């Protein structure tokens, strides 16, 4: 289902199962029962400091402090010139931080099954990637503007998936307006207004915003037959020590333009809530706190969204997205990738590519610019 069948191309292909060379993204192909998605379990976490150095601990985890509910006094423009250190987004880190985490925590990963099996180096997962890459897959059936490129390499039976920046995305990044650059800061400033460094202290809006700093959760879960290991950046947690254990205590922070017309509300439900839902649903983050701002970057209201209630919230919208379509497409894409990337070789990359109104296709490269698994990882993982 969802596949377009072509003639067999290779001599090794049994005639009974022709290889599928492309994957359709049409929504109606994915409107069926919600696939099994196991409760995501946090298997670890890591931090990136102000210089983007990796630490195998939670030093960058922050604590949510509820704003003065009635009238938050947040000016998101404050500090843009003078108290802002911006991460260099021209530096492509690929999966490096996740790979570092894997090497430091291999013992926690190897399940009893794989530890006893004939391949002792196997990780016991089918897919390793960033949460953000999976978010893009979930939203693909509804995306009309931006395509994607995903590089895939198979090592030790595990598929590693790492995004490659598209030419269009690179141009957008290099040609951002000054206004857009500033607005990208607003989300991080909102985090600073609402997060404290520990459970007993208060936010420090006078401090420096440094976007190199990050706290990332590493979760394990299963989507139908696909065992997934992925990492995602987490903004903060509930500061109550009685709060449930991760990821249930985590909170995602967002900013958005205030909603003043029915048209704006409908667009918010149809486009923005899709992305918000997909991103937090994947790692099992249950809540989003949204700061609604005006055109001058002043927060005018703060709202909490419960992920489990979002599908109800959007049901009255015409032409709206469906969670089941998102999950079934992602599942089908992973099956498609598994059926194509059958050779274990860190030198090989299958580059899967998708543009709006097209099908997913791929091409194959060896020792190319797309190779992304570093030697230090391959050397270690083979032991
Ligand atoms: O190499 C790559 N192709 C990428 C690497 C692309 C995207 C992210 N990353 C890495 C970075 O190391 C980053 O720390 O992923 C981490 C975040 O991963 P994620 O959670 O899988 O990404 P995503 O869900 O897209 O974004 C989560 C948050 C964003 O929050 P909002 O509320 O805006 O969605 O991570 C931040 C941002 O705050 N963020 C990034 N931080 C650093 N580098 C990046 C990025 N490229 N993209 C988003
Ligand atoms: Ca956020």
C-alpha cells in the first residue's frame, strides 16, 4: 500500500517481489487505523554547553516557571543586540551528538535479545535519527512548500538517517532578512523569560541568550515493526519534584503570532498545530506552553496545549490534518527505506528525496560528500 511498483532491476531480486522505486505521499493512501506507537521511554539524555561541547548529563535541563498568568510582561526583542550569542547554523553536526551518546551508553541499549544473538555489536534498534527528521516525515503528506533530503546508511543492521540541507533551504538560510533573523531570536527569548536553571530559582531575563546550549532527551520506542532510537531537544521540565518521570514531565515552549481573526485561527489549527503536535507527540512530551505575541514581539497571552487534546481541538476544521495519516506515512517510509537499503556499508549512502507534489525517490552514492558516519564511530561500533 502506498507503493508504486516498477519492473525488477537487479538479478538478485526475486520475481515475486519487485522492488518499489518510489513512495507516494498521497493522504488517502494512509487513512487507516492508527499504527502501534509504543509509549516512548527515555533511555538517556545529554547536554550541549555554550560552546556546543557534549556532556553525557542533564546540566542544561531547565525548569519551567509559570508566568504571571493575567499579564505577562515579556518583550521578546529585548537583548537581541547585545545579549545574544547565536549558534553557527552553517556548521552541520549531522548525527554526531547522538553517536557520541550511543558510544557512551551502549550497555543501556543492548537488549537481552541482541546481547545473546550472533551479532554482539548490534544496537538492538532499526532506526537512529533526530526527532526533527521524524517530524518532517510525519508532516510530509500535508507539506506543500518545503521538500527534504534524508541520507541513510546501514551499519550493523541499524539504519542511520541524517538530513541533508536542500539547495532551497540553504538559499533561504543565506538570504534571511534582518526581520526574520530577529524573529528567530524571539522563541529563545521566550524560553529565557519562562525557564530557571534549577527547581528553586527564578528566570533571569537580564542574562545572555546562547543558542549553542541545549538539553536533549534520547528515547526508544516502536512504530509498528520499527524499533526507533531518536533524540530531540527539550526546552524544560515541570519544576515539581513530584511530577511524573521523563518524558512526561517535559514541556515544549513555542511562540506564535496572536490570533485575531477566524481565518488566522483556522490557519493556526491547520498548519502550525500539525507541526507542534508531530514534534511533541514523537518523544511523548505531553504539554506545549505557547506565548502569543504581537508584531512588536510583546507577549500578549500564554496558553497551554495538551498534546492528547490537539486532535479533538482540530476536528471541526475543514480540510484538516489527521494524526493517523502522519503516522502511517512515516511507518510506510521506514518500511520503504528498509526494503531498499539492504547492504551494510558505512561508505554507502542512499539519499531519499522528496519535493511537494512529487513522490519520494532515491539515489545511491559511495564515498561521496553525503557520507555522514564519522570514522571514530565506525571504529568503535565494530568492536
Ligand atoms: O544536522 C542537522 N541536519 C540538524 C541537527 C538539523 C536539526 C537539528 N540538529 C540538531 C542540533 O544538534 C539540535 O541541538 O538537533 C538538535 C535539535 O534536534 P531536534 O529536537 O530533533 O530538532 P527539532 O525538533 O527540529 O527542533 C527542536 C528545537 C527547536 O525548537 P522549536 O521550538 O523552534 O521547534 O531545537 C532547536 C530549536 O530550538 N533547533 C536547533 N538547534 C540547533 N541547531 C536546530 C539546529 N539546527 N534546529 C532546531
Ligand atoms: Ca521550543
